[in-house]
């Protein structure tokens, strides 16, 4: 009888020694929290573990999560380059090296005689990691440089893909996906219980609950299921720090973020019963509010949480004389599809692009009209 995905994962973890956990460059809170929960589980199983996310910088509102200092912004020391010298005939007298510009020169002096090219061999070592976990990741490219700079490593190493997005490309050797789950943390919870429910503790429960709360806007999104609430209850029984999560994610908005939020509300427009909402921000709005572009994610979260029936949020803002557009969607919409004419970057739930040659009003007209046309085609 064939093994289930969970049974295959349990077997692989048992056989492997050094494990890499990674998640998208444009990460969600669910991705970060799930990665940390998995890190803690694997450490309990006495595995060597590293977490890497391209160019990762910890947001202040996630500082409550445990072990965040172990998330690295780059993939380091993946392989060693080995130079072997046959010393059977000639012994080494002296060894030195020198870095000249972009070249490393190695100097080896024999005690007598000389080395020939036939005495020297060069090879690459095996990869540092023998198993990869990807979390909340729809495709390899969303991992950024972690994948793009090391494609051969990903194609030659077993990948366990844990995700809840319907557009997941099933790129792993094992794909633990559930499109009915509200978060990757929900899928990971089931995996941990199948491995050994006694591994769960307060820290791990807090990570998993943070993933659930973040993805469901504190259980307000329409895709919340009885199973989701049951898992949340089990995590609370394990003393997951719900109050800390809520305070960090939703009750710690800075005055500058609130000021920016007010300016967005003052210009908020809607279409088709709030299915689409959008707003504009000038460069002076950021200056007068004392806010940064990084505050926009909190503003978008508030819009999704408090505007009834919203499926698409568009923020059009100015920075350094250019107009930028953020399109955020819920599970029912694909942001990249809605604005594909503008060559956006991002993923199904968050697309972004720049329109440098237009005024703010012209950008609004161009973008919103395209999105309305796409909605009309459905």
C-alpha cells in the first residue's frame, strides 16, 4: 500500500540530517509563523535546521514570535569547493593564498620537485542541506534569489511543499496541500499532530495561532471553517498567547499609520457593492502623516477587515515623483490577472507595479478602468 503524504514526510524527516526551511520573498505572517513553528518541531527531533527568506527583515509587529533571529536573509555556505592534491610523491612544504581583485590565488610549494596538473583535482562537495521545506509558497520563483541563484540545488534536493493556495504548482517531491485550509499553519498543525502531538508546546502553539489569526483577519474572513475554529481552540488549550498576537498584529498601530489610514478613508471609493475599493495617496500625505510606504500593509489589512464584502483593495501612491500601485485581493480574486497589462510583480494575492509617466489621476483612471473591465468579463 502506498504511503500517504504525511507518512512520506515522517519517513523523510527520519532519514535526513540538515534541513532548510524557506518561504516567499513577499511573505505573509502565516509563512513566517509557520516556518518558526516547523523550526521548533525539527529542533525537538534533533535535526540541524536553518530558515532562509530572500532579503528578510523582521517587522516590528512580529518580534513577539520565538526564534525570529534564526531567519536568515541569504542562503550561505551551500557547497564547498574541494581541491585535492596527490602528495604520494611530493610532500607539501608551504601553503598560502592571496586575494587579488576578484581572484583567489592559492600557492602550494612542494618540499622537492614540483606538482603537475595531473596531481591536482577539483570538485564540489555535496549540498549542505539534504531536505527542503517550503511554506506558503505557490511556486519556486516566489522564493526570489534563494531559488533563482541556486536552481540546481532545488532540482537535486527533495522538496516538501506545504501550502493552502489553490494556484500552488505542486513543485515538490511531496506536496502537502489543502486548498480548503485557511492558512498553511492549519496544514502544519495536522502534520505535527500526525508526527507526535506531544511535540506541541506553548511557543509552537503561539506561532500556529498567529498564522491562523493573520490569514483570517482574526477569524473574520468568510473562508473560516469549523475545523479552523477547532484547531484554534486546541492551540489556546496549549496556552498560545492570543492576547499578545492580537495586540501585536492589530492593536499596535503607530500614530503615523493611523494618520495615513485617515487619509486613505477620506478618499476611499468603491465599486460593485464594495467588491472593489481604492484610494489615492500623494507624496505629501506620507510626509504630513509621518508615515512610510511600509505602513501601507497595515492600512490594507484594516480595509480588508472592516469594509464589508471587499475582494479587491487598490492603493495608488506617489513616491519620488513616480506613481506606484498595490493591488491586494482575497481568495476569490487574482491580483496579477486583474492588472496583467501593467506587467506587475508579486503573486495572486498581491501585485505591484509603477506607472512613472502619468499623473495620479491618470493612473487611477488607467488602473481602475482595467480592473472594472476584468470584473465585467466574469
